[in-house]
């Protein structure tokens, strides 16, 4: 079995609504896609305080592993609503 490609993406560097192309096959991956057709979440890493730190997904088209970072802005938004 071949080795899967692994990528790291900082969401703070993505313009727009968080949609981005897979770094390997260019399939469009969107946080709003709830169909389960383009990617699966395979790991969720949390900070000690319960804030989201990293999301690890797998592209269903090419099987690349993608580590999503940069949830600080989302965490700050959640904290400002309290």
C-alpha cells in the first residue's frame, strides 16, 4: 500500500468562508459540506480549556491527510459571545 500524503493548512491564511482545495488533488473541501462525500474528520485535538486546536481530515478523493490549524479566530469569537 502506498504512503498517503500529509499536509498542514492554516485556516487563518484562507480567504473567504473556509472553503479550500485539497493540496493534492484540488477537490474542493468546505466546512459547510455535511454530505460526507468529500472528506471525513479522523481526529479532533482540543486545547486544555476546551477550545478547538486542530482538526485532522482525510480527502475522500485522493486519501490525503490534512491537518487544519488556525482556529484561534473562531475561539476568540466564541469567547466574545460569553
